[in-house]
């Protein structure tokens, strides 16, 4: 096990990693921007180093400054958390070239799976279902129209290097396809510096179901079951749960085994999430793989009893997975609400500012992962997430009731949050019945 690691992140995930390290007897070095200097979450670290001004592109995204901090801190490894540089293969390469283990997958795996087109090819090779579409990148409107004619409209134009819903456009006719290609390409070029596109059949009303995997350097791969993340708006998740409601045992097992097979086929190591869409007939299709720990990883921790952050560090340090697939049990139901500092009544406008008072709910089976507290000022420079409220109960019915009680108990004064909307979602009869898809919030909550 490592003696000391640097955490190349901030806030909630940095604190989560620090806690796991402390339990493992591993020292931590935290980095912070000038905006975060003095924040209470830094007190958990053995040492903190300021790496630049508030804007992320001058601090948390500055590779050379993070490496300098690693040198000053005399660390063995670097944990990227999620966001920022977590899926940046160049950062992973620089870390390892400088003698620091990158707690994540290999550079090759990040590159292969970070490109949606090459990831599709790996999935096909591993026998993992993919959405019907182009075999590779589309190079002309004429080619795209021929493929669309073959697979049938509507179609989805997607950026090969995309994410978060950017570089994606739906075309429901040949007349719309040219415009969709132009807009998706321009958006992808601006957002990712890569305007390459491919084409998929657009699945109407899909569910978003993802499988957590973990793999070591000895060829051992395990899935840790699935999470349903269909309650989202503009491709941003608001509520996640496990198990996925109204999913047959057969489909659930096949989807999770497909995720493990994809990881093995790509030579993947460490933690990752394989994302699928599931149609109304329970056909599931691979869409992408996130080569990092996810925001919603605690959902999986609650239902499996496995600490994913500790397991990440165990396999990164060269040890074998401490469990086999047959040991990974799924117990009860876990639900997570991402509490964001934003105003759902005004187009989800960010609401940075000082939290005058915060009363956190508690009780049996309740967990709150956060770095904020009464008196904390939510910065306008970073993600608006205040924290992650989780519940774990024997059944979904009990989990929903528990989460509703917790959201009503949760008080945040001084800023607007997503709590009122999440209460509406959880109390909606279709959500209670498990009748949700990725358009659920826009269809029922945004009128």
C-alpha cells in the first residue's frame, strides 16, 4: 500500500478519498486553489498545497502545478477523483512518467474508451450489444444519409469525443440530418477540440442504466451490479438508484456481465462505469464507458458493502482484487439525490453564495457525502453540487419513503437548491411505480 498520495481534486470527492486513506493508514496531500484556501475539508489532509488562482484552468486543470505539488509532498501516487483531469490520458501518462502511480486505468484504456467510436468497436468485439449505427466515423452528409436510410429515422448524431450531452443532435428526417451534423460538429469542436462524429439509431424513451466494474492488474474483473440514472435533465443526473426498478433478473444479469466482458476485452484496470440505454422491450445497448470513479459510486457501496475508493487504491498498489464475482452480493435498495446549488424554477440557474444554515437529515440507513457546512460559501467557479444524500433500505418502497422524509428534513438557508424538485420527482406516481426514462423530468416537471 502507498505511504502517501496526492488528491488532484477538491471538495466532496477529495474529502471522500481522504477518509478512505486515513482508514488505510495512508497519508494525504491535498491541493487547493486560492478560492478554496482555508476550506474546512482541507483540515482532513496531512498537508495542503495551493496550486493557483480560482479558475480551474489556472489551478485544478494545471498538470505542471499538480506534479510540482506531488514533488513537494513526496507522494507515491495521485488520485484524480472525478471531473477535472480524471479522464485525461496525458495527465495519467505524465503522472506515471514522473514516478507517481495514477490511481485509475492505463493510458491506453483511457484513450480507447474515451473515444466513443473506438469504444463501440471494442464492445462489438466483446459481443456487447451496441446501438445500430455507423461502423466508424461519418465523413460526409451523403454517407450519413445512406446509413440513416438503412437503420431508419430518427437518428442521433454523436461526437466521438463527446460527453454531458454536448455534440449530440437528433434528426428525424433527411432534411434535418445535414443541420444536425453541422451543429453537432461545431459544438464538439468547441467543447472538445474534436469535431469527429458518428451516427446511431435514436432510441425513443430509453432508460439510462449503468454497471459498476472494478478490475486488477492480474486479469480479474468484477461487476458490482447496476445503477439506474434515468432521472436526469439535459443529460445531468439528479437521482440514481440500485437496483434498477422494473428490470428483469435475466436482463440485469446479462447487462452486468456485458459490462465486465467489455472491461476485460479492453484490458481495463481499476474502477470504471459502463453505461447502457435500455428500451421499452428491455433490449440494452452500450453507449460509453467512464474511465474513473463516478459521482454516484456510493449507491453501489451501500448495496454491496464494498468500499470502492479503498478497492481502487488496493488494485493500484499492485494487489489482487480482495473478492471474486461470487462474493459480490446485492442487498436492499439505495437511492441518491444530488443536492445542487441551483434554482429549478428558473432554468436551473446556478445559485452560488453563503449557506447561512444547513440542517442535515439523519436516521437509519442515511448517508450524506459533502464538504459543505453552515457558513460555507458555494463558489461560482466550480460544480454546483452541495452534496450527495443517500438512503439504504430493505425495499424500494421503504427507500423512497426514507428519502422523502430526509428531503423534507433537509434545510439549506441562504441559497436555492434542487431539493424541492427532487421531492416532486420522488412523490410522482410514475417514479414510485418505476415508470421512468431519460425524458421523465422534462415531460413531467418542466411544464
